[in-house]
C-alpha cells in the first residue's frame, strides 16, 4: 500500500533551501504530491518560509515565478542528493552558483507606531532575488562541514526528504516523527497484527 503524502506546506527541514525541496511530498511513491501547484500556493510558501516580510504584496507572483521556482527546486534536489551520495555534477554546481549570484532582496528595519522594529521590503519582491537567497542558503549549507554532517535522508518508505538532524545524539530517522515516523509505527503495528493472526 502506497502511503499518501499530505498537501500541507511544511517548513521543518531545518534550512530554507531544504524546505523548498520538501514542497514535493512522497517522492518515492507512485503519486508524489506537488505542494507548489499554483501561484497562490507559492505566495503562501514565500510568506510561510519568511522569505518576504509580513504584509508584502505578492501580486507579481504568477505562473512564470512558479516555473522558475520549480526549476530551482529540481536543481536543489539534484545537488543536495548528489552531494549526500557523493558529488554533484559540475554543470549543476554552475547553475546553483548562477542562481546564488543575484543580489538579495533589500530589507529595512522600520519603527512601527508601537515602538517595535519591523522588517519591511523595498519595492516589489523580485523572483530572481528571492531565488538567489535560497540558492545562497544551499551554498552556505553545502560548504559548511558541520551542517553537511547533519544532512539526513528520511527513512520513510516513500519519502526521500532531506533534513538537518540537529537532535542530540544525531539519531533522528525521519523528516517528521508525526508524519513518516508515525506512518512507520502504524505499519509496524499492522505487520505484527497480521503475523500474530497467521501464527
Ligand atoms: Zn519523511
């Protein structure tokens, strides 16, 4: 039985670039779930990931943005998995470096009426600048020996999600104990029930 991945957006991979890769669920199942399937969903992801300050107008996000985010996500997926298994291909590294070379979005700290400082953007958000920030996060991650050492691939049957294991003892086995961990526990329970019936 193929477990179905949920459509919910997740932000628990531990790094921005990995959270983008995690917008495809159940990659190893017969029916992977595309969580960034509309510009509306991309807007929700950008806000949820904290890539744009709260209240930023995201009207410019359209199908063109979606296509560029999908392409960047496919690239990040290839690079991260290849680096875990060995080494990413040179052309992919060049593509990643190309994405990372775009100037980051400009942000400012502005005093709100209640005295707190709030982050605001300058001008309309730019797709290339936002992708640049994600790509630089991947560059930082892959060139940091400590962070690299924390990269893990989920052991879930249909999940290949990569996350940062910052748990004590580095023994985290799943992208999420509520999702893949729970699914594994249920499957184990079911197997045991079948075995005890058979004996
Ligand atoms: Zn998983």
